[in-house]
C-alpha cells in the first residue's frame, strides 16, 4: 500500500487539489509502468474531506479516476474513514 498524505493548507483549495491530483496520477502511472501491484491512497484530513470533497466535480473526479481515499484526524493522526475504489 502506498499512501500520499496531504493537509490542503494552501489558500486556494482548487490549486492544492489540482497539484495533489496530478501527483497522485503520476504515482499511479509510475506504479503501473513498473508493473508494481501496489494500491495507492490519498490521505486527506477529515475536516477537509467533509468541507471540500462533497463538491460534485470533486466526487466525479474521484470516481472517474478510481481514487482511493483515507480520511484522518489531524490532531490524533488516527484514520477515520477508509474509502477504497
């Protein structure tokens, strides 16, 4: 399992999300290219997921690109939700 942890603490969520998605996509392609059977997850703070990831375009993007997501509590560093695709 490969987990990319993001905080999304930049001023522009869209800019941060676009960079994160691009990085996630590059990792996914690199693992495929190397024929590595490793599952990749994007770890997102629970509050960011609740506040920002309910946007219909973001949800569409997640589904279309089969992004697996883990949400976590920033303070306790505990996993809250595991959302595989």
